[in-house]
């Protein structure tokens, strides 16, 4: 009776945690920041009020919604990515462009893990720790504190899935202590609400799967361990060659004299609303606008696949086409959540400094303080492939990175007001670039 009642309470806790994982909850930010609110007016609109929400912004946001909600996860080489490609192609065709879907191969690193608790519903998402092996293990959930050697003394973990808190002891030593005590697998709980990314390092010789989970799952998992729940841990690490595709919209004469682009794929287990349904939605609306304007002369539009796994789409396009004579390339990557944290505000990522400065000047004329900037050292986007080919290129970027690559990158954490700013700026920038080309 007591165990049955405890398991019922645990089921409620797990359900709540999984709802947070799948849907997001502004009361529990993934990385400890304040809840999401629209940031358009205080951050960017330095000289004017926030823009009126035009029909164009509404159309762009609806494309964002379809990609994020109706289609959902769009990981490279999956049915979701192919469905998104077909949707983008249909929108380009409706705008009057000649459309081609250009396939290419992408070498994709697989880094996936799940935890299933007997009698508790669907799998819980986890992430393998670098240096740990692929594998599957089933056994009792046993909580062993921080995973220090003393934590295992007198504790029966033979054949168990050991649950450990992050901290004090290195990941590698936690795993060694667990394996030497007879554990079949290890789950490390993050000490922050968000996902745990980490590595055991090289040469540990660990033979059991070791994964990390988001800190917000810690309490329900510890309760399940107390209740004696049975768990199955699966960890899959490796690589695979998959087929992805770029969607290319060309004007009637087929000649590309400049490019606009955005990637439409996402990482696994997320709607990818800001990253990058937002950029794709903006790209589709710009294609519609450009089809009826002079500045659309010679503009080609590319929705890139497989960006998240290594810029494969833009690299494939540049390798397959001579882009060297293009006047410019504008890439849109995350344009619907204006970042508030230090180093994470809106900016024009400078593949080409002069083009980024021009974009900043145009934004300033509209009353928006969007400067030239850069990505962190470990990040990039599809403009880089064109820069390497000698094309003046930038990425238009709103920041707002606190939820990217997590289940909280949802429709609820992006804002049409922020998207409207970048639509206004992008149209004005295209008009300016066309004026300069025709002078």
C-alpha cells in the first residue's frame, strides 16, 4: 500500500517534469534566467515605439507557427525535415518562383539517449556524456549521492542504474566508482534546471553507458529511486550518413545575383521556434515581398537543410553553384526573440564588416539599435559558407539564445513584436542594397 501510494505521487511528479520538458514553463527557466517576456521596446526600439504588427509580420509568424507546431522537430534527414522542405517549397512556388529541391548527403553525429521507467509512461530525454560507450542497461534505480567512493560503501548497486548528483567529483570518477561497484549504467543529474552537456574525457575505459539529464528532472527521478522503480537506459553514440535537401527559389530568368537564406532544420526534441522556424518564416515573407518589388531583381532564396549538424546545406550549395559574382548574401538565424543577457542582444553577425555596418546604419535610421557583432567562438551559421566563397555575407540575428537547442525553444518563448522589427529592418536593408547596386 505504501509503495503503491508513493509510486502514484511519483507519477504525478514525473508527469509534471515531462510537461516542462515538452512544453516549457516560464516559472522554471532552463538556465536560471528570468521568465520570458517580449523585449522589443526596451532593448531595440531606442528612438521609436515598437513597430506596428503588419500583415507581413503576421504572415511570417504564421509560417513560424506551422514549422514549429504543425511540423515540429525537423532534425536533419528525418521525415520532419522533409515535410518542412515541402512546405517551404510550396510557399516559394506560391510567390511565383521557380523552385528546386537539391539533395545532398550529410554526415551526422548521433548523440542520443533515453531513460524509460517501468509503468511511468514515455521515455525521458537524456544526453550521453562524451567518452562513454553506446549501450543499453536495465535495472533498479539507485540514488548514490555525488558518486564519491564513500557514497557506494554499503550500498547495493549490483546491476542497478545509479543516479548521481552533479558536483564535487568529476564525471569520470563518478562513472569509475559506479562501475567498480557493479552498476550497469549511470545517470548524472545537472545542478541547474537545463540539460547536462559533459564528457568523461579520454582513456577512462568505462564500459557502461553514462548519461546526463536536466536538473529539473532530479526530484522526480530521486523519488522514483526511493520507490524502487525499474529503469531502462539506452545510449546511442556514433555517426550516420543521411540525405537532406536545400529548397531554392529562383526568379523567372533563373539568374541569382544575390542570395537570402535561412536554415529550416532543428536539433532533436525541440520545436525550434526561434532556431530557426523564425528565420525561415521571415525568409518566406521576404520572398513574397520581393516578388512584387524592384529590389527583388536577381534575388534567390535558399532554405538550408542540415545546418545544425555542420552547415552542410550551405556548403553543399556553394560547392554545387558558382556564387562568386553575387552582390551579397543575407542569412536569417533566430530573429524572433531579442536577447537581454550580456553578449546576447540583437546584432548583425559580420561575415563582411562593411555589409554589417550598413545593416546597422539602416536599423539605426528606423530607430532600432542593432549593432555589428559576432557569434561566440563555438558558433556559426550559413553566412560563413558564402563568406568563404568570397561573397559579402552577414547573419541577421536577434539573440535570445537562452532556450535554443532545448525543449523550451517553443512558440511561447518567441514574439511577433520582435519578428516584426527584423522584418522592417530586412526590407529596408534590401531597398538600400538595391539602390546601391543601381547607382
